[in-house]
């Protein structure tokens, strides 16, 4: 069993609830995560997605950090190709100044997923190819080594040591290894691929001022309930949303599981829906404990970042509580 557990919440919107409620739910979940003893709580960046309210991760991270007192807070992640590295450094410098010793800087290399979003952001797909260069510049704003912009300094970030993490999308694992940074990799449905990425990262890792040895965070959906059937129902709303996005082109708000189960689906939708349900870690506490022990064995991961979303908030909170209990988390110090 991986003993260090964390949460990534994407501020998923729910049918019948405004986007503002999703953001308040995220802050409330962070309070619960801290009470249960989770190690860190991260928020995400998505643009122009009807089903996700989290479009400004550093702003949301500030709200989360302000509502909690111990848990580490960060981003999973800021999509660096969407931003100028200086601005990212300044934002995290402000966060670290306000909440010293609690801020993480998770960084991804994705850009907006449609042409319209990319144009609105002033970016294109080629910007993702500059991630390694942008990452080096960003870290240079913190340690004062950047030379691209002489006489410019990131205030108040310069001189701060905010832990950076790289999300392994595409070439992300290799970039993390070359930079000597921790790696975040998922998801657990493609376990063989995750193991392959981790092994390559560890083999190519170069110690740096930011990390002396590899550090691996595996991410994935985990659902714990009294029965396997109840745990599966936690997964249903997200699985339907994914199938809907693949067939309709839009990622929607989450619907209640009972509504989804009553829907008539085309053969293609049904195939995608069932595929989206498969492979996640879910079941009773005993079943989840056994499966996570196997994940720990095959990956050797240092940390598990749980990414579960569902419509039923009570079931979600009970699942996180059950996971914390089976992992032996002790709550805040």
C-alpha cells in the first residue's frame, strides 16, 4: 500500500449546480482532505470546458490554502505552454509568500484542446514542444539563473524553493528526468504503460539542485464503498461524461448515476462508456487495499494522487474517508 496519499480535484461541475458551487465544493473537499490526513491537495487548469469550473489554478490554490492550515496545496497542473514563465513564477512566488512551506508547483505541457481555445489563449500546438525550454526558464526565475531577460527579476519568487513537479504527458517523463524533477504519471487503467514510463524516468534521471533522486507520484481514480456495486456507481457519472465527449464533442457536467444508468445509448456510446468504467481501482476497502498493494509493488511509487470525481458528494467524501482509513492516515498533526 502506498502510504502517502494526495488528492487532485478538477472542480467538476454537476448537473443542477452552478459552476460556482463546483469551486466551493473544491475548497470544502480540501478541508476534508486535511482533516483525514491527506498529504497534498492539487487543483487543475482547463479552459472552455462546460464540465470543469477550474480555469485559474493559482487563484483556486490560494482559496484552498487560505481555507486550510497544514495540507500542502498546489496545481496539477499549470499548463506552462499557456503562460509566460515569468507570470507563473510571480504567481507562485505570491502563493509561497502568503502560505510559506505549503505550496507545490505541478506543471503540464498541454495546450488548449481545440483550435478556438488555443487562438483565444494566443497559443498553438507547437508551444507544447517548447515545454522543456519554458521549464528551464521558469526554474531560472526562482534561482536567478535565467539570462533570457537581463535586468528582469521575478518578484517575490526569486530565491524561493517551491517544489516543481512535471506531469507526464507525451515527452514529460523524459523532460522530468533530464531536469531532475519529480514525476506525476497516470492513469492506473493503463498500468503496464505507467510502469514503462516510470522505469524510463528512473533510468534517465539526473540529480539536480531540485532533486537528488527520482520521485514518482502515480495518479488515478479510486472509489471505496461498502459493496463493489456501490463503488462502481461512483465511477458512472465520469464514465458517461467521457463517453459523451467522445461521441458529442463536448465534456458535460456530471449527471447522477441513476440517470446515466437509465439512458438509452448507441452501441458506440455503450462501448465507450463501458471502456471508461473499466480498469479503475474500486470496490470494498479490502478489495481496494489489495489492488493498491499491487500498484505499489509494480510501480514502486512514492505517492498516490487520487483523481476521483462523481455527482454524489456524500459518496465521494465517504470514499475518500474509507481510503484514508485503509491507508492508516492519522489526520492532521
